[in-house]
């Protein structure tokens, strides 16, 4: 039974910024001592909250660009920030060139800047410092259509997995990211103990917004994960360096070490290349695809939101726009 069919019958809750963009913003020089101190303390606060090193790196870099803009306006105190100044900053962002492509910043990049400033204001409030409002509304831009796999393309991905250790791992990757619809970080952070075969559930210990959830696993998903865990993973562990302790991470490299999310991405790209599918896609494309396929199958959007770990239906409703644009 296919994942979509099974899930429908049973059930009749990301920042992204290009590294080049980060590097260019990191080179901006701010001189106000208070701004320099705030950038550092904001990063430390994010780490204390449990943000990933990646997020705790680029969010303060976004804050630095904000402080740099303030200094250009001769504003050297947070208490001087007004709604008009915030609006001026976002006008500046919307008109400055992108560091990674021709033209202006993408709408979703502007949204990331807004989210970061909102988090900075929250930090200021919690530490008893002056805060500021953000009277700017930015809608997330829909750009998923070209990056959703058809059911036939999903079948090609499964068919392209090889009958070896890496092939078993590739099928497990598809099981997690397509079969369970996990986000990139969620799949990369899985532990062996998070696969609950007795309950037919997969445990996501830290999803977006640091929310945990349990995701149902179909028979096909459990079959692929069990083959990897019972057969391939122990053999991969046998390749680890002598004296290294057994790792708890679900996904391992060919040397038995925990595989990072970039490694999972490249493993998927190699699989995609073998299919001959010419489409810009990554691990998150598998998540978008299962959501779209479930919606096509008639599943209620509330159930899909629960499956994906969305805290708001607005995030799930984007898939209705995908279907409408595609004429599905």
C-alpha cells in the first residue's frame, strides 16, 4: 500500500539564506559599542534558547545589517527607533541589490529579516531594554510549484536506489523525508531510538518552533527503515574507526559516522541524478511533494497540517495554491 493511500485511509505541525549573502553582511562594519554588544549577546541568547549554530550565526548577521543602516541614519540608540525608521529600513532592503543573484532580494529573504528583527525585539523586552514595533507586513512568496515531484517521479526515485548498503540508506532517507514529510533538520537530527516500530510512529524531538510531535509510519516506510536499521546500519557501524563509541544517530556515513544534513542532501542529489529527472530539488522537495499528494488524495487540510507539524493552517494552505496553479 502506498504512503498516500495508507495515510488517507488512516486519517479520513524554515530560515534559509545563501552563505554568500551571510558573508557580505558579515563584512559590514558597525562602530557603536552598544550595537556591537547587542549583536554578541543576541547570538548568545539564541544559543541558550536552543537555536541551531546555523541560525544563531546568520540571525545576528542580519541584525548587523540593521545596525549598520541605523548608523548611516545617525541613530545610535535603540530608543530612537520609530515605526518610520523600520519602514525606511525595509524600503532600503527591498531596493538594495541581492548579493547572490541579479536583481533585488527575494520576498522570502525580506520575511526572514522581519522575523529576525521581531526576535531581536523580543530579546530586548526580556532583558528590560527599549523595544520597537515592526509596522511592516511581508507575505511569504509561493515558489514551490516547479519543485514538487509527481507520483511517477517519486516512483523513479525509489527505483533508482541500489541493492547495497548505501541503497538501503537511500530508501530510508526517502522514507523519512517523503514517507514521513520531515523537514531537513528534523530528519538529520533523528536518533535510532526515535523510530518506534511498536507504535508505528516516528518521534520528532525538536521540530520547527521547538515543538515535538509523533508522525505515523506506513507499512512501506517501516519496511524500508527496518531494512536499513537491521541490516545496513550495523554494517556501516562496523566501518567506524576503532575505539569509537556506537553512535545514536539514525543516519550514518559509509564510515559509520553520523551524517550531517549536507551529507543527506548530497546523497539525495546523487540519487536524483541517477533518475534522469531534470528538476531543481532538495530534501524539502520531498516534504512538499507528500503534502501535495495527500491533498490531491482528498485528505483534509487540518490532517495534513498535523502531519507536517504546522502550527498554523496558513502554512498548509500554500499547497492548495500549488494545486490550483498546476490545474490539479
